């Protein structure tokens, strides 16, 4: 079963410095890094590029980012169960997941990038307003 892996401060600093080169402003990134030697281990950290004003309350993405990191830290088994269930649902025809590697032959290296679309149901919104 997958589990988190602890990193020392030097490892974290090296990774953060490398990752920061590609980050955009006003985002919170949750980074999951697969262990090179043991594919059942991963490291996780959160990077925040939002403007931080200590006199104001944290913004919504800071709160969500913190919640996600705490959820992964405290209930990894539950997150794994949800992830496996979600992957099974994605196999269904009516899934809103677009697999970017569907055009590739099986002989080529697979790109695991996934785009998820969410659509607002205008009809249901009208019903809620009534």
C-alpha cells in the first residue's frame, strides 16, 4: 500500500528551489513526488505563491491547500480508497475525464496527463432559485 515518505530539510529546499522556477503567481500547488526507488512511496509538499498579508485572514486556496495536505497526512488510506473509486468511475463512458494519451499507440510512452471538466447545470440552478 502506498505511503508518504519523510524528507529532510535539505531535500525539501532543493525541490522547492527547482519547482519555484515554473510556478505562477496567485496559486497554491500541492506537489506529489513519486519515490524513484519504491513506487509505493511518495513525498508531498505545498507551495503557496499568493500574496500573503499577515493582518488578513488566509484566502480560500490557502485554506484548501492546507486542508488537502492535512487530509493526506492524517487519512491517506481514505484518500487512496477515494482515488481508486474515482479511477474506476473514470472508466465509464459518461465520464467527464479526457485522457490526453488516447491517440497514442500502446508502443509509445504513455502521457498520464488528465484534464477534468466541470459543467454548471443551468436547469438545476433555475430550480434551486424558485
